[in-house]
C-alpha cells in the first residue's frame, strides 16, 4: 500500500500519513480491561525519540503513545 507523508510544520516534527484514497492512518489501542479500540490518527508528533499520536476518545482529544492503555 502506498502512503504519502505530509508535514504540518516547518521543523518536520508534526505530520500526517495518507493512503492512496486520502484516508488518514488508523491506530489500535487496548483499554485497561483488554478491549481493542481503533481510532483515526489526526496527526503524529515527534516527542524526543518517540512518536505520539493525536486521537479522539470519548469525545476528547488526547495525545497517546502506541502502547498507551486507555480508560474504559
């Protein structure tokens, strides 16, 4: 699958990935009870040597790491 990366700022520390149909990435996270939740990544941001992703969950925007456990 072909992805295109678009940088959202001049430093290159914030970006969005789009597939060939123009859809954003999806990220699957686990809740504390073990349920899997899939959300669309609004954007990704560099955090030191790591990457955080902006998602919406329960009506709120939040930055998460790939291994974040969400509240139920």
